[in-house]
C-alpha cells in the first residue's frame, strides 16, 4: 500500500485529496495544527469511521513552524509521496498578518525541503503553488515559463517557495513538483473566500437567515475550477516519470459578478435586491488577468478540468440549502 | 465617559469567550485577536452574536497571531487598550510533547512579543497573563500557593513558567501593571473536546443517546483541582482592578480523580462507566504531574474571589450541556459550520 503524507489535510484540497488517495488504496497521514475547537469538519465523515480513522487515515499534531516535529513525523511515516498544501492562504489577510503568512508559506516549505533532503529515501513532493505568484503577469494566459511577479505578501511567499522547490529539484536531484493552481472552489471552500461567501449568502438569504450581502469590486476576474479536478491533478503530477512544474487552470475567466448572478439565480432570487457594495472589502492591489494555460498538464498528464461555472456554483449553493 | 477598551488574545477559546461576555456585560469595548483558519473557529462566540443581551456592536475581532510581532504591535497601537488579557497559547499538555517548538514559540515567546508590542507603543494598559498550575508539575508543596517554587513537567509547563517570569519582569523593570493568574484546571461546557473532563462528559452523553459504546482513557488515578471557567474569568478581571499588579492562585482547594469524574458524569445520565471505559496506555503522559491542588486564600483575601461551583455540580452541568447539545444536533437545530 503506498503511503502519502498531506500537510493542510483539514483544508478544502486536503480533504478531497484524502478521499481521492484513500479510493486509490493509499494509507494517508495528515499533519494537523492544534486548535482548542475540534474543527475538522471537512474530514468528519472519514474521522468518524473506525474502518478508516486510525487504519488508513492517521493524523499527527505538528506545525510548519515546528521543524523537529515535522522531521520526526516524516522519518516515522516514511511516505512515498508528500503533498504540501498547508499555509496561510488568504490573500487579503496576508497584508494584515504578513510575517506569519511568510513564515508558514515560504519558510514552512523550506523546512520540509531541508528535511526531505536528509531522508534515506526521499519521497516525491508536491508543492501547491498558486496563480498569485504571477500577480501582474507579462502574458495572458500564463504558462509554466511565465515570470513570477507577485503583488501581495501571499503571492510573494508562494513565489519564494516555488523558487526553492525548483532549486532543490535541480541542485539535489529530488522529485519535487510545483503545481501552479488557479482558483478552485467547492462547498468546502473557506467561508471568507468570495465564491463561498456569495453562495452561502444566496442560500442564507433565500432561507431568511440573512438580509443582504456586502461585496467589494464585483468586476474582478478569476479563473475558477472545481477543487476535485485539481486534487486529481496533484496526484497525476506525482505519477509522471519526471518531476516538472504544471499549471492547473480552466483557461476561462469569469467575473465575481458572474458568480453573484449564477448563485442568486440558483437560489431563485434577484441579486440586485440583496447585493451591496462595500468599499472596505476592496483589495489593496487587485491582480491582473490571472488565467492559466494548462496545455502541458493535458498533454503530459491527460488532465482535463470541468469548465462549467454554472454547474460549480449550483453545487456550492445547493450544499448550503 | 467613553467605555474602557480590552484586548483579549485567545478570545475564541473557553476562557476568552467567557471573559468577552463578562467584559461586554460591564460596558467594555472588547477587541479579540483571532488566528486565521480555513474553517470557522469562532463557535464559542456564538452566544454573543445570538443573545440580544450582549452588545455585539462593542465586539471587534482582528486577525493576528502571537507568532507575528509586527501585527501585534500595529493592533496594540491602533486599539489603545486599557486592559490586555493574554489567554492565547498552544494549551494542550499532551500535544506540547508532540510539537514542543511551536508550543514554546506561541506560549512563551508570544507573551514577550505582546509585552514588547505594549512597551513599543508607549501606552500603559494593565496586563493579565494566564499562568497555569502546570507550572508546579512535580509539586514542591501541597497545596500550592503563589510562593511555591515551580517545577514544570511538560513543554507547555516550561513555556508557561517563562511567560510568568517575563510578566513579573516587565512589572518590576518597567512598572507595568501586570498580573499573573495561576489558574488551576477550569472547565465548562465550552472546554476543548480533547481535554479529559469534556471528553468524559461528551462520551457519557453520546453513550446515553446510543451514539457510542466505548470510551478509551489513560490514567484514572490522576488527580486535579477542577473549577468552573465562568467564575475564573471574574478573577482575571478583578486582578486588573487592583491598585497594583500581583500574582494570584485561582483554584478550588479540592482535588478529585478522573475516576470520580467518570462516576459523576455517567451517574448523571444513569449509566455505569465500568461497562464502557477501557484503558489505553497511549493516553498516558510521558511525565505525569503530582498532586495539584491550589490554595486560593490570597485571591479570597485581596480580590474577594472564591469558587462557587464545585466539582460535582460542575461535571453535572457539563454532562447536561453535552446531552442537550447532542440532542439539538440530532434534531438539526444546530447547523453544521465549516
């Protein structure tokens, strides 16, 4: 049975990846932060199953700021594959809590690379990089060769981490992969991300649990995909014979306004009655047209994402009802 | 007169949520520091948002982290609090053996980052540090009081001892009105689910309602001095209302075993725990602490504080709350949050 270790297992991607790997017969080990609430809601269905939890799914307490604990877990678990998904991932908040964002996202990745370098049998390693590394891109759409020009602390930290992954791959001959992931959503998306916020609000308003929705600039554009496709891409990237970087994206841009209209339509509401503009929610610096060209992933990995935003939004709104 | 402002680190925890309620009730403007997580982590503050009794517009939450010094400094400067309560920590003793470096970074160094942020901004808030009975570890006298020497027996206890002394040091070096509350174990229906009392009361409720059959436990002979968290946060506030900063033990001066906790919790729902409890050595601590029992006579004399809810009543009310919570979840009244 192959063994995988996931950092960020309690997150959206971590939970879908866990389900995917379990279905492929993996033993899955996850690294979890300690919190005083037992909020592992995305894993609850697996966690509560004694046939899975403690057998094919095992959780370990550690933190990306605690290198010795990470080392101990990696030595003990001796995984075949590591999926590094953990990090403070909210762009807006990365301006508020810049030091801890950079510490978890960039230094956390470097700590893992340093540990892996020392292991007798280094695992294959997937790093969840982000389209935010391109920030103000010189080309549209972006591909694996597009230069990194981050415009926020989160993007800068991810660019730093992605650069280190490339350096350690070349210098030490390790099987290290950057997956440059564009936005990918699901009902498990964090509640302060815009798609989830809109879908939650549309459902809550339709059920009388909320009165209105405040949003910043709804003309902002993103390349949004279905999170389940992206975790399949992560796994595929580590099965490829060579370690290489891959863009994972739909290649299609939509506006926040498109999401608003789709979500309120699913909820059977006229969005114009419920959406208010809030200047405080505007980002310090909006990135430019971040849209990815995933031709390489399609050609080498056979990866093809769903591209239907309406279907994605429908899934997310209905999950809230 | 404008209302007093308080900053609470650890506001999403058991004590932070009770303290926020207490201070809002006294007319404070309350600011809380919360860590970013991709799941909801503010469930303990729900009462404030849903109970019209609380002035929720007086509550402000800020993203931050005790590991992020500049953010702390910026927040302290912006909020200009009259009182700062440092309750945030990696507070689980067993987990501190798994992740000692992170525990030290947050539980020890985090305190000095906060004190430095206060010193840098030049404002003079009163400061409360959540010290812990775990600092006594291998106890040097029974019961323990403010003058009992510390002998911590876990990375968590070691980190708390550092935070205790650095708080004393800032009081003596810079004349800061800073106090340590040496709190013995304090529980409530909001206690984290991995702590032993809550683990027991939850399990008793689950087993009673037919949702679970077995409960795996560590050392049943461990003894603790357990009080009610809601009363302990009043002691915190009282410390900051005194003319001078000082250190106080907050405890019940009673000790009970895990076994007694099982007796009360299972008895509360009419069950015999012997039929459901199994011992699992994995739950034994690498180094167990001795007889922790606190002498709160100084707090009684100077603050006029004493515990009202004792062990049996406490475990009883926690068990009742867990039964009610699970029944509400089963009835679909409590929405899933993620």
